[in-house]
């Protein structure tokens, strides 16, 4: 699985596009795909941030999700 681009790189790409450079030109300058530049600009316009989305499954789910509070209480009781 690949890693997300750094926040610094993401911001520099969006700044270049905002200053009038085309998305393709910004992508070429920073050696990323044009689709990445388009998605970063869309994210910046939509959310106001270039931070990547959270990856992976949300916490607290799975088979033991409904019993999480009881398990934590039991472990804390044993620690005392």
C-alpha cells in the first residue's frame, strides 16, 4: 500500500495551481500525476485543507465492538 504525499508537497501543488499554473503543469513540476493535482485542488476547494483522509477501518467495530466497554471495565478492575 502506498503512502500519502506529505502535507508540504500537497500544499505546494495547490499553491501553484492557485497562482495560475495549470493542474497538468503543476503535476509535471512536482512529479505527480495530473489526476493527483486535480484531486488535491478539489479537496482544498471542498474542505479548505489538503490533509489526507483517514485510512483504514473505523475503530470500535468488529466482533468485540458491542462488548468494548465491558472488556475495558473488566481490565481496569483487574489492574486495581
